[in-house]
C-alpha cells in the first residue's frame, strides 16, 4: 500500500530529495527538487519507482566555513526562490526592484475583485513598471490568463522589451508590419489573440474594422492602455480636428472592451485632465461607468475616485516612507534619485545678411499669397494659410528644411473644403500637445500648392540650398558652440529638431566639428521604431567601447519622433531645442526623455535656441514660454498648454508678420483691438487650466493607501527576498571565492567584470549555458551590470538573471554536498570568534515550507512556497534565550576579531548540533507564527475584497529544514587560557 504525501512534504526518489507539489495524486506525485526551480519539476509514479519519506539531513560538524558562510548561503537560497509565501506572488520572479511608491497601485489593484485603475503618475515616475507589477501579479495568481497592451506603434518595441526584461512576460508584437506573418501561423478559424496569450498591439493597427472586431471578440481578460488620454475625445471637440476622429474611434473600442465588468483594465497617462472636463469624465467612465458622473466636489466623491485613481508628482515621491508621510520612523525611508532641477537657458542667434534677405523675400511671397487666396474663397484661404505656416517654420528651422519645403506640395493642397484643409494642414505645420501620434509629423510639410512649384518658390528654394554650412547659417554656428560647451562639461546632449531635413543636415554638418572622440547619430521618422532604438543603442555601444577615455561623448540629433515615450535617461543628460516648438508642452515632452527616474545627473541641462531677428521666435518665446514657465514656477509642476491657446498666439504672430514684415515693431502686437479680446480669452483659459491643475493636486491626491500600509509590506518583502545590493555583494564574493578574476572599478556605477576561466568546471558549464560557450571557453571578461537591460554575454545584477541563478545554484549545491571538488564559498557550519557578541550566540538558517490555498476568480489554487529565516539564541540549546529578527540578521555582519582553535570550533559546533532536538519546539512555534503572519498579510493586502480572502489558508509543513548552524564566540581577554569555553 502506497503512502499518501501532503503538499510540501519531503520525499526521496531517484537519488535525491524532492518537495511534493499540490498537483500530486495518490498514484502520481508531482515533485520539485529540493532547492530546484519550476523547470526541474518531474512526475513520479510510486507504483513503479521507489519513493519514501525523507528528512533534511543536519549539517556535518567537520565541514566548517568562515565568517561569510552564513550570509552567502542565505542569499544563494533566497535567489533560488521564485514564488514567495507572501501576498505578492510575483516579486521573487521579476528582474527589477520596485520603488516603495510603485507598490501603491499594486496594493490598490489587489483590493479589487476586477482591477480597474487610472494610473496618472507624472512623467518619469515609472508608470510602465507599476502596470507591469500589476500584470505580473494577476497572471501569477491566476486572476488573469491573457494580456494585451495597447500603445502607439513607436512605443511597441519598448513595451515588449520592458515586459520581457523586467517581468519575464514574452509578448508578441501585433503591428501593421507583423500581422501578415502572424496570421500565416494561424489555424482555420483561429484568432491571433487566442493563439498568442500576451500581445502588444499598435493603436494604429486596431483602427482596421476587421482587426478591431476580432480583438473585441477575443479580447484578453487583462488590458493595459498606454497614453490613455489619446483614446478619449471631448464631447465638445473642435469640429474637423484630425486627432478627434482618431480619438473617437479608440474611445468606442475601449468603451466596448470596458463594458465587460469582469475584464481587468489599466489606463496609463501622465495627463488625464487636459483642460477638457468632458474628456476627463469619459476617461473615468472607462474605469467604471459611475465615475463619469461622480460629484468630485464632495469628500465622498473624492474618496470613491481614490479607489481607482492614482496621480502623483515627483515631489510626492522624491522622499517616501518618512515621518512626514505619517510613518512611525525613517527606517524604511526611500529617496528616489530624480534630477533635482533643470538648468535652462535661452540662447539667441541672429540671421546672416544673406539668410535675412531670403527670409524677407519669403515673407513677402507669403503676404502676396495669403492676400490673393483670400479673394478666391475660404478653401483657398485655408490652403494658403497652412502653406505659409509651413514655409515660415521650415525657413527658420534650417536651409535644408526650407529648400525641401519650398519645392514640395503642401499637405493641405489636396483639400476640397476649408475644413478639410485645416484637418490636413494643422498636424504637420503646428505642434499640437494632443496629437494622437507623432509618426509622420517630422516630414518637410510643403509650401507649394501644385505638383510643380512656381518659379518664385523654386528660386527661393535654390537660394536656401546655397546657405548651408556655418558661413551663412548662423543658427548652425551657434549650435556648434553650445554643443562644444556641453561636451567640455561632460554632458551627452540630444538636439531636437522639427523636421527630418534639419536633423539630417545637422548630423552631416556636425560630423568632425565636435572633436574626434564625439560620436554623432541622427534618429528621425525615416526609421522604424525598432530601428530608432537600435541606432540609439549602437551610438551608446560605440561610446561605451571607449568609456575609459574621458573625452568620449555622444550626441544624438532627433526629431519629435523621440519626444514621447522613449526612455533616454541612461545615455543622455542634456537637451538642446534647436527648433522652437509652437507649444511649450512639446518641450516638456522632449525634456522628459532624459529628466526622469534613472538619470544619474543631478542636474539636466536644457538650452532653448531662438532667432531674435526672424520675427517669430522672439514673440513665441516671450508670450507662450514665459507664461508656461511662470505657471510652473508658481505651482511647482508643468501645466499642459491648451492647443487653442498655443495656436491663437502663433496665428497672431504670423498675421502680424505678414502685415508688417520681419522688421515691423511687435511691441504693440497684443495691444491691437483686433487681437486684444482673443488674447484676454486665451489668458483666462490658460489661467483657468492652471487653477484646475492646482486644485486637482489636493482634490485627487492619493489617499486610499496610507504610507504606513506600504511600509509594512515593503518591510515584509525585503525580509523575505532581500534587495539589489545583496545580490551584487553576493555575486562579487562568490565569484572571488570560486577563483574567478574579478575587476571592480568602484566608479559608483556598481558594475564590475569577471573572467570565469579559473572557476570550477560545474560553474563554467552552468554559465556557458546562459551566456554562451564561446565566452567561457575563451575566458573573456563578463560584464555584470546594475541595470536589468543587458545585452548578450552580459549579466544583470538582479536575482532573476539566469547567470546569477547559476552562481547561486552552484554555491547552494556545493554547500549541501561536502564532496564537491574545488572551492566552496558557503558552508552549513561555522564558528567565529568576534567582539560583536558578549556571550555564546548561535545563528540558525532555517527554511520553512508552506502549503497555501489561495482563492481566486477562477477557483482555488494550491501552491507550495518557501521562506528562509534567520533565528538566533544566546547560551546553550536547552536554555536558549531567543533574539529578535533584527538582532539575528545583524550577526551576518559580525567579523572575526581573533582566530578560533580548530578543536574548540569542533567542540562548539558539535554541541550546537547535538542540541538541535531541544530547539524543535521553538522552530515549530516560529513556523506557526510565520504562517499566521503570512495569512494576516494576505488578508490585509486584500482587506477590501472578502470574496477573495474567504477560504484562504496558509499551513506550515513540518519539520522545518535547518540548513545552517553558526556559532559566534565572544573574544576572551588575553590572559584567558586558549580553548576555554565561552
């Protein structure tokens, strides 16, 4: 008769020990090797194989390690955990250590049966990580089975990389460029959204009716929407706005998706309230229908919204979990390294005489064209208006952009009506803060109104082409000076341009002008999103190859195809606005690429170039940007400039320019009766938007999760899994002990390199399997990086990197097997004489196993989880005085202050091992107490959802495994006879 084994119990089979998993049945055991991973799970049939109960063997008193043995063994053990016993099932299996404030949305999500959240944290705080944490947790708990991310095509590859590298979620890209290949692999009648459980979908792709309907029918149970503000339209959206039509299409799609009350939905945006109340209400209605009509002026209404809405600025999280936040002490205080400030400077330039003459002639042409078109009708007037805007903007951008624009047909020329002319002309000629996408917006817009440019335009185009180079292009000359200054101060700048011809022109002109050690690359809309990221990484790699040379710098020339979503803070730390945008919000977006979490510079440099004599830049800067900066100074945050405000100002500037010319006095521009009323209205609208933003900071402040609650969970997670510093220290010590050649530059980056040629064969084989055999065979340097995003042949210093796992596995296995040949960094026993104790103290490393029953929407889940704890007592085992957890952990830092006689060490460790039976009662009590803590933690995290916690069970599996026993002896006075007992 075969025995019945409970989940979590130990059995011996096939020459090793295994843990019984909940999926087991009486005739088939599903087993995981003790200390092994999910990849090593096996099925064993007791009727055909020898299976018997097992107990974890006690340590051997003859196998003693040094003072670091306990710490190395504990870390090796914890790195092996892939599913903790606490309420956050996924934190042990992700390759990023989240900031404490990033756990707030996760805690909010776990209190809901169906997760619905609007995450509106400021740019650069980490909304992608926050959404990834929730997605990984819901998938790990079985609350969700499939995932779709809706984002712009330009951000799809970045989302794919973030999910794969940080969260181990391998998502398929569903884009216009990939869908044909994906559909070829489908079976008859199968949807690609069924075939691929995790997808990242372009919002452009989903516009197609066929694909949209397929997505709605087969929509996953978890959907993340990036830049969600672009997926709703205001009820009073301006007539004919191109973006409004796209927004309405997406809004209808999301409305249908959100109609399923059981679907999890995460909406991400840094700008939930763009000044249009109806758009904000529509966004809230996607989260939950009742939120759309909620009275947010009442405390009850705001409290209700707080359950589903989180919006924090940098100032809210720069320091977190401090006494000021209401936490009892600062022991868990976290300071996030955002750049403290932006150093900004406006740098003027003056046109050369030849360029000035060209611009004057272009303005004269524009004046004539607008006057003539105005007599021909509304449609002709609007076509001419957008053509003139394109002409003037490209003219002040660069001679290359001007030459291209003057001989290219205007987008608006194809319009049949005045309204259609606005739809076609506005996106490529203006700088809307609400453009639903930036793809294609950096092309030279075109000023001609027929396929064949008129002789006057062609003549202007030829003159522009003759002005290339620093001799006649004073703007280029000024840029070169500014870049040289930034480079000399150690910065790596990004130069943002409006048009593709300008960016390509700058890249060509600057080559060789900034020093031989400066690497330059251009990224524009001519490249696919993937090619853009590859070119940036290539530029970074080229400069990294010569990182030892302090003169090496990198300069990126980019259009606004990179101004949203793409993270550039790891490679660049300064921004130059070569072309002044006509909406200050676009400048915020550009600067936000480098001024965000992860930027190593405390101060980001920003230079805004403007032409003080071109008739346009000066007034745009004086009016739009001055007001924008004043509001930011008053509120401490940036307020998006309403498009109507920006276009109202720039339209007035252009109208004045056409009437009076570049030389005309503009001091009275805003004093004219014809403009005064509109500017008064613009001033009121903008001030109103600023006031609303100021009010919303307090009205929508995140209050549903108190910092004390976050602090409690952060402490529990760190106690169970450790932190990033622990992984780095472990890798350094273990590799050195295993005879690898380690080079630690101690440059503040935390990175180091190692050559594994001298390491034991078992470790070399394990590393070769993860890093490639050639790297190990040729004994090349292996870079160990503190960033989770690493290339092939590199190791990320995170617990989930396969190479770190291989090192930890080798350290753990060699500690458990005393017959392992070669060096063994960790041992299961040790005796240390130290001045860190005054009485004989024993430290135990204990592994607990728990059988968890976790209710979910899809039914109960049975799991086996492990936890490693340090327990310490003073005195003899029979009269043990137990220390608290903090005092036990402190013993890991104790260092030997004197040698310990070999025989004394054996006597002391032998006595400690003989006394283990006397400790069994306390170990069991501790396990029971730990199970109760875990149970309480699960219920606490989900306290608002009684349905989920009903039926929850956490049962400790006895007996606990004693992995290590370490005795610390007080240092005796010199007169004491050596060998005396402590």
